[in-house]
C-alpha cells in the first residue's frame, strides 16, 4: 500500500532557486529514510507527488484540487485515484498561498503541514481545522523580537514592514509587546511589494532623518533588497538592523559585498537542525540516476551553466554556452544547494514528513477494540481520521528535540538568534549568538551570549538607541508634551524626595526622620540638632553665664560688707539686695536653655526666665517710684510723707512679680510647653526644641515684661533731673534704655532663626539685658565705694559735700 504527499515549494524568484530545490530533496530524503526504517511504518511505502505553486494563489488552489481529485482533470468532491490515497499535503511555503489551500483542505479534513507559513491567522482552528506547521507563528516571533529589543535597552526604534499580511501581522504584535515594555516607535514605513522608486526613496529619507539607531525589519528579502540598496547608495551607516526570520539568514543580502552596512545586524532565524547523511545524499543526485525528478535537469543547467542537447536540438548554445554531458561533479560546486551547515526551512520540511509518518504509524499501531473511533481501527483511506492522529503526534528527532503540535497546530516556538559578522573574503556570515524558546520558564526564554556579538563598526559593546538619555537615580522623567513617552527631560527630585532607580517616573518622599543624600538617590537619617553643652557655642554661653552671674554675687558681697555706708543705704538697701539676687539668677537661667530638651526643661525655661526677669524689672520700677516719692515728700506740706519707707517699693516689686507668676501659672495650666522633634523647619535636620504650647501665653509673658520696663523707663526719665548729687533715676533710665533696646532687637532675631541659634539668641538677650541692668545701676555705686570713698557720705549724697554747693 502506498501513500502520497505533496510538496509545494516556495520559489519567489525568477531564476531557479537552489534553496527551494534543497527543501524538495529534504522531503524525498526523509521519505526514503522512512521507507527504509523497519521500526517506522513497517510494510507501508510512502510515495509523493510534486507541484510547484510558484507563490501564486490560483496555482496553489489548482494544485490542491488536483491532489484531492487524484487526476489531472479536477473533479470536486471525488478522489479518482484509489491506489495511492492522499495522506497529507506538505506546503505551501508562503502564508498567502497556504491560507486558501488550508481553507480547501479544511473542508475535506486533509492534514496540511507547512514548513514556512507563519501567519498568525493560520492558528485559528475554527477556520483552518486541518492546518499544522513546523515553523512558529509570527505572533511568537513578534513577542520574542520585542523582548530582544528590550533586552538591549533600545527604547527608541523604527519599523520597516512589508505591505502585506506577513509584515502587518508581525508588526502589530511587535508594537503591542514593545509598548508594554516601554519601547517607543519613531516611524513605521511599509516596504512596497511591487517596486516603487518614489516609495523606496521616501523610506530611505525617513530613515536618514530619524534619530533611532535600531530599526526592526519585517520583510522578505526580495522586497527589502531595493531599500537596502538605496540605503547603501546614500551611505547611511551606524544603524542596528533587527531582522525577522524572513531575511535574517538571507543569502541574497549576506552574500553581497556591497551591503557592508548590514554588518552587526541581529535577529531571529528559524531554528537550525542537522540531517545526518543529507550532504552525501545531495551529492548523489544526478540526471542519469534521478529520471523521475522533473527538476533535476533544470537544476543541472543552472548549477553548471550549461545546456542539455535536448534543449537546443543537438547544437551548441548561442554565445558559446557549453553543453551538459553528465560528467560535471557536484562536489566541486560552491552554492547554497550543497550548504548543509544552516538547515532551517530544509529541517522544517524534513520534520514535517516525519510528523506525517509518526501519525500514520500511530494509526497503524491501533489495536482493535481500543481505537479512538467507536473502538474500531481505521484504514489509511479515511483521511479525516488520520487528522486525529496528527493532532496527537509527539516524537523526538535524532538530535533529541521534541516535535509536537499544540491545540492550534503550532510547534514549540524555538528560534536561533543570529548576528551578521564579516568573513575574511568580505562577505557576511550569520553566527548563532543565542536562542529564544517560548516554552522555557519565565526569565529563561531569551538566552544570549553577548561576548560573541559584533556590532556595527566592529564594536563589542551594544550601541544605544534612545530618544532621551536615561535619568540617573536622584532624577525623574518628565514627558515632553506632544512626544512619545520615551522622549523626556530629566528633572532633579525636589527637596525631601529621592529616586533610587534609573528612569524613575516619580520621586518618593523620605520618611519624616530621614532626608535625601547629596545625590538624592537614598534617604539618610536627618542630623539631630539642639544646643548642646559639648559644642563650642554651648560652652561659650555657659562660661559667659557663669561669669556674668559672678558679678552680681560679688557686688552683693560688697554691698553687705559696706551695708552701713550711705550709698548702700540709699534708695532701699533691701531692694538692692533682692535686685542683685535676681540679677545673679538671670544669667543662670541660660543653663535651662542649653542641653537636650525634656518636659521639665521646657516647662521651666520660659517661666523661670519670665518670673526672675519680672522680679528684676519690678525692683527697678520700685526703685524709680521710691526716688520720685522721696523727692516729692521733701517739699513742705506734701501728703506723700506717709509713703516714704520700704513698704511701697516692696509692694510694687512683689505685685509686679506676682502678676508675671500668675500669667505663667495660667500658661502652664492651659497649654504648657513640651519637647518636640521639628522635622520641617530646616532642610535635613531634626531640631529638638521646646514647643511653647501657646504662643499667645509666651508673648503675653514677654509683653508684660516689656510693659514693666517701659513704665520704669518713662518714670526714671522724668525723674532724671531731680536735685540730688547722686540721682539713681539717671542710671535707671540708662538701664531701662539698654533693657528695652535688647529685647526689641531680640524679637525679629528670635523670629528669623531656627534650631539651636534661636535658643542662642534668647540666651544672648538674657545675658545682655542682665549685664545692662547690672552695669547701669550698680557699677556707679561700686565705683564710689571702691575708688571714691570720700563721696560715700551722707553730706555728699544730700548735696552738702558738693564743691559746687560750697561756692554758692
């Protein structure tokens, strides 16, 4: 019993195609192998019929009808040749021809296996139920090529595609996958199927004006050739050409020394396989041995550039063309027919024959009662039942590769990744540098050996093809208006934000206790700041506070020692003691402001300072009141004599202090100060400070102290010219002038500073005002006590010891 199959070669060239002729012989070789294999289809002989579709759809349909009918005259719905049942059709090569063929064969349920048709539409089992192929679909190739582009970081690409189903289909899949990976397309140009000089020049001008360095090309070599030729003529170099399987292993483009600009191209190629013994078989082909081969004489004429005598009536051809004599030796030929180092479509054709054979073998191995069709086994004449076994075929090649078809009739998608590299003779060779296997686990689908890749210009590092240079960490991308997402500007992250990845679309804020480093690519802990006892500023302020507090202590000791002298007794000695004690405590308040803020220190800071200073200013006010009353009471008939003494000044001092104490008590009871970590006032710092709790209470305290000082100043100013040789009102006036000036300048300085310097400003104001009060009020008295003791008499203080008075 014999079976027949058809090979529909793809011959898209006007001259004889050695490459396509090799595909044909791979089918013949496979059938001969199977017929000689006792373990595969024993007692069954496979035969074949040949039909050349010439890549023409009507011829392809005609060939299908011819095979289905079994005779030259087409009889639809009838199989006239019953001696050699049709098992399967191998072909066609082109998708455009395979699709109408598949529609017809699907009606009759004849299995059809293509070795080169890659159109995604053929995976639709509803439309093409009997179609299979040994080459992956373009959809997988489009996805894989997009991943290849993404692998090298080419985010800015151009696309050239055929103006047919093949080019449009793969381009659509590529663009969808590329867009999902963040790849942008600057241009998409369609290569004309029918040559157009105007269209070709337009495409080249677009390429020349573009900024992309990587161009993906989904085109057949025959259509692409004029475009590549024009690109070479205009000397456009430096581009990276990314090829689909339709041309990435093309001998037409690579075996041509003028296309040096294609060196460095990279792309997908149909998986290469080895066919043991195939080279020897090809060398055995001879017109005298292969009488049934209708193409062998035409092949011989093309290969050896000769003519058989039957072609020219026994005479030599014109222009001296030699005659073929059959003594020519194939082994001396150097053409693609004998090149078995890169068997791709040839290998697919070989596997297609074996797929049919294994399906028939499974059918032949059916055990009666255990078959898939109502427990009966079928004969080879029932072709639609053969289709069942085709769907479930699964075998290993001699190289150990798995061959099977999925639910769509597609094989496992396995591509070689090839790189076009120069050869010593000036041609270009495509070298395998990796692979793409869609059935591999995620992350292992694309495998590349980058060290073996040679890029344009002989470089070893992959070139760049981007619209905008990547934004480094610390920067973010800002898309340019009206341009693709791949075209952007880099903007530095704002204060308090970082980006720790390349090409970040946004900056991330740091946590409150952290701050960006100088490069703004990582968050680092903020520097903690407070006025410490250990730092130079804190040490200086501590020393100043101690020294200034020693002065009133010393003066107090001096006053106690000279307590019986008139100058000490003058203007309420006890009030002077209290004032000196308060001025001793004022500088020491600074120590509460220095150091890490705590709840206790925050509560005591302003309240202690406010009460002590209120006591000091109240004492000064009491002294001023005492001076005025003493002068007014000395006039005859004055009613103020009863207020002369220590009761009124003491009452003024106590009342002034108690009011301030009351303000502080309300403050602490309503909204007391508390320590806080201020993370927003200064860049990159955490300021440990005291929150005043109530700003209103704080400024009420400061305002009350200012009111006391202003009242004292005004009263002392009015009493500065009272007749007395030692009029204390003049010194109080100066002291209050200094005091008010210090605290008026303190307010803007305090409000304009932050952190430890704000605390230092307040400490400086405390020390300055304390020193001003001390110097203006007590230094003149100390001067008299220590350096002018002759003036420390009652007569002098009353004006009797004044030389000017004696002259009068």
